[in-house]
C-alpha cells in the first residue's frame, strides 16, 4: 500500500509521496452485465491508462443482481457499485457541472468501487485526449472538500495552479466560500495571478515554483481532537475512517497527471506537514 511510517523517505518534493507508493493489485469485475456495450466502453475509457484491469463475469443460475461492478483484491470483493451509480456520478457527467456549480457540494458522491481505489497510482489525461479521466480527479477533489465542509474544523489545503481559477470557475469559488465559512481553516495555493477579495474566507499562498504551477492537491486534515473522537474502523482496503483525506497529483507532462488519493491518517499528516513547510 504505502511504505511504513518509520521507513526512511526523502520528502523533499511532492513527487516523493508518489514514488513511495507500494500499490495493491486491484481489479474491477462487471457481474452479469445487461447494460449496453456503450456503458462498458465508457468504463474502459475511464481506466484506459490505469493499472486496474476490467473483466466481466456471468454468474448463471445464482441469485446475483445484474450490472454490478465489483472491486477485487486477492480474489476477494472489497467494494461494489452498480453500473447505474457509475453512469450517474462519473461516466455520463460533464466537468462543467462542477465548474458552474450546477452540482452542489452536498450532491457530490464517489461510488464505492472508485472510493476503494485508494493508494493506487493513476495516470490521467485531460481534454481533448480524454473526456472522462480528469473528471475522476475533480470528483475526488469535491469529495474531500465536502468532507472538510461537513467537519467544520481542521485544515484544508488545495492547489489551483493559477489562483484565477477561483475567479473563473463560479462553482469552485462557491465551494471554497462554503468550506471557509464552516470554521475549517482553508489554504489555497497557486501562481498569484488574481487578488482574491478580502471576504473570501481563505489564506492565500502564491508562488511560481514548479510545485505551485504543476501540482494538484486537495488535503484535509481534521483537528486531532476531532479525529480522536471518530470511531476508527478499518475496512477491507485497510482504510481507517478517521476523516483524513488527500489527493496528490503532478502534471508530469502537458495535461497528463500522475498521482493517488488516500485516507490513511499517517500519510495525510505527512503530506500536510510537507505543504505547510515547503509552500
């Protein structure tokens, strides 16, 4: 999954967190598909460049519902979602819904089989190379932002490459106004090409280094007291539900992103410490 917290690792850059991954082998299986081939193609396109294989399985003679997508690790199903859930949240969704604010923060959800892909490295392409791959990053980002808003405390750190995105994308600006007003301490990072109004409840960090220009991160670290009060249950994927969440991605080449997302408290804390120290 990830190198042990005690292992020696040079966190002198965001890249170190990606290179440190020891990813699990997970795959997706579509069980008893009755959905049209077009739905299968959309799913294939979403994972076209990912280390996640997609197979199909017909379980004839068994009482198994149709059009279920299972996330499998070591031969065991660890999460499942329906094809319809994937279609309505990712596969048939346009990123403009988030940019314009047509899909509010309270409506953002990530199907269980996608949420279960934590600590799996991804390589995603933006438009026009792909219409869907980058949308996965946008959705994961919104899920983390929703978590920060619902907590109403803790710290959220997010990068935008260029701060003017907060001005250009009404939906994104509304999200950060909402999160900042809940009591969560919000920090935004990017090239300083826009002067946010003083009423925007965020702390601005402007810079021109490569990590300001080419990183995409959304990191939520709850207050220690709040995290301690949460029941820290472990799921099959080894994830603890303590409230911690982080997405880290780097633009490796023009419009191509490498990264991962995680809910592991120790990893999230390390990323947050690095951002606080380095940017």
